[in-house]
């Protein structure tokens, strides 16, 4: 990562809400983060498990 720090967030999402959550996450939330002062990049990861778990890592200055 390019920055001096990072922010990691994990979210548990009900299976029925997963599509809406991913649309919000990738089309809205992460875009707002990288356009905010101090944020350099964002990445979205998905756990390979039987339950829904998404983690976000965002680089900060």
C-alpha cells in the first residue's frame, strides 16, 4: 500500500441483502472514499466461506 496507514472493515450481510449491499459498496461507498481528501485507494475482498463476509481495505495518507 502506498499510504502510511489503512482502514479495514468487515461486514456481515444477510444473504437476501447481498446483491444490494455489493451494488452500494462498489458503486457508491468506495467511490466516495477515494474522492475524499486523504484516501488514496480502495479494495473490496470477499471471504471464501459459506456465509457472507465482505472486507474493505482503504489506503490513507
